[in-house]
C-alpha cells in the first residue's frame, strides 16, 4: 500500500497487550481491494492460544483501567478522538481500499467514528447512581454503576471504523477493557485505530485487536468466563449462534443484527422529494447498510409517477472505484455478494416483478452490481423477505393504512423504518404502529452519538449510542447501609 501521509498506520499484525503480534503459526490472510481484486496486504491470523492470551491481558488490565478517574480516561479518549481527525485522509483512503465505499463516504465515516469517542468520554460523567427512599429503619439505600469487565466486540466490514468506536468508546469510557475482532475483509481499518490508540496513551491490555478465523475466535470469546460482555454487529443468523455460545457463561450480550427497512410514501408527499429521499435511503453504502431501504411502499395514487422519478434519479448514480472522483456507488464486498444480488433479482422477475433499471452487462468489474429497480414486488419474493444488502430496490403499491402497517411489519426484522408525508395523524399512526426500533419521518439521516441505535424482534438486543449505550458495558450495584446510629441534635 502506498500514497499514505503516515505509513505507520498500515499494520498487518494483531495488537495484544500493547504489542504488535504475529500469529504463532505464521499464517496470514490476503486482504483484497473489492474494486480491483488486487491484494492490498496480508493480515496475520492468531491461533486459539493467542486469543486466550489476549483475554488474559485484557482481564489483567481491567482493575487499573477502571480505577482511573473519569478525567484520566476522558483525556486518553480525547487524544484518540483528535488523532482520528488528524489522520482522517489516510484512514478514509485505507477504508476505501479494503471496503470499497466511495472516498467521500469513507471521509464521512471517520467523522462519524470520532464523534462516538467524544460523546462517550463526556457521557460517562453522567452515569449516575440512585438514592432509594428507604423502607428499612436506620438504613440508607442506593445504587452505583460499575464497569462490567472485559468486553468482546465483534464488528462488521460495512462500517469498519464507526462500528468499532461506537462500541469501544462506550466500553472504554465505562471503565471496561476491550477485545475487538474486526471482519476479515476489513482488518486494516481496525489495526489503524489500534495504532492511534497506542499513540493516545491507552495502557497495555486495555484496547486489543485480535485477528483470526472467525468461528474459532468467537467460540473462544464466548466460552471464556473472563469475558463479561459481548457486542456483535452482523447477520441475525450469526447473532443467534453467538447467543447460544454465550449462554454457558451468561454474558451480557448486545446484538445489532439484520434489517428489512420499509420506506413508506404517503399520498400527500411530493413525488420528486420522495424519490430523491428513497434513492438516498436505498443506495447509501451501495445498499450494504442495515438501515438501507429494502421495501419501498408507495401509495397507489403516486405509484407510477414515483417509479419514473426514482428511475430517472438512478441514472445519476455513478458506479466505479471509490477512489475516483465523482463515483458514488462502489463495488460490493465480494463476488458472493454479487451472486446473491443477482439471485434475488432473478427470483423477483420470475415471480412477476418488473425489472425497470439494472443492466448488469454494464458492470465495470466482477464485484460490481449495477443499481437495480424492481416494481410490483410481492410478499412471496426474496427481495421482500430478505435483507438483500445490495443496490436492489423493490417497490410496491399500497392502498389502506392498516394493511400497510401489517405488510411493513410482516418481517422477522425490526431495525429501522422511514415514513415520508405531511399528514400528522397518519404519521403518528405509522410511527406507533410500525414494529421497528427506529422510525425516521421525512429524514434519511437518523443516526449519531445521541441516538439509541438498535432494533426489536430479531434485529437485535440492547442499544448503541446515547446514554443507553453505556448500559451494555456497566452493571447496577445496589447497596444497603444498615445499622446506622440514630442522630440527635446538630
């Protein structure tokens, strides 16, 4: 890799107990640029013994880290935050190389990632306990919040920096030590964060990056009774497996899993505005986003006009290498993702959907999928049922609000939903009736540090961001101070 202002950010070894560590077997894995299929580096693969050593290091570092004052922890987190922004250009370029997203999106993600560090450094000061009015004579009752211990964080490839900081900043600010397992497709962004964490002054063992075969690493983390909390972002299928594996040690688990977001257009909405918003909601991160609009419900009175406006705006999307200026749609993460996208489109067309946009002969490479528009989608199609994680938009018409709510809720997922319109009565009916953890009205942007990010049903457990984000890495201790002597006079 080249053209970096600070080449020291490019690390290919794991980071354990303050040391850059190679796998004892000498094995490494190639990391590919999805835009070109070129090898951009090789990442070391740790063995099971080394994962255990990393857990031991985090466990040993925990008492001293939790004992630091909030000011001391906050100062280190603040330096980490500043270093991310100082190295924003390099971090973004690295992300585009290994993940594929357009450079402007990668730059935005670095800002987003840094914002969580600042937020939690400040929010930890407000992790208050309670004074409980006592029902026991001569006793004082209350609670304090304490860090839970070692936290394991398993993060995805689609947001390789922000998903780490959203978890790690909360855990570190709360007083926990962390073990980060990044996705095998995007380890270099995580390792660059470790380099900056080292420069910021995190003590050895507090912040660790472990790389290795995913199934083995997760099994070791889940089986360890020294790991007290597990946070995972990824598919619902893998989330279920991790919950099962964590049951024996009764870990505190937070899960941000799949989504199947409805995007609802009400009859009083401006068609052009709705189409542009739907474009933004569908094609962010080239559709590889758990918040991406999966099923677009348009009132029948606007349906055909919406399809025309949506298709016209799709013509403004530019597919290509994310490092090229003007590109706003990058490659999918790998060929397997392209194959899945094509299977979803073929299934829909075979079952009666209209293919309005999406000539795959125009794809500029093997990992690219041309943004696709499917009309007349029905519940029996995979594009309706599955989180397609690709630039495939499925649109269908609706007539009745109650039926619309039932259709939108007809999914095992419950992460996010979008509503576009002006009738406040209808908006309120939808906002309360939709079984999703987050509902955004007339805005595609809905996330950020103050937001309790998370879903219901099989889209997850717990919340990330906001004051609730600290809950996943802390526990309440109740105290009863009894047998106090009675006090008379002053």
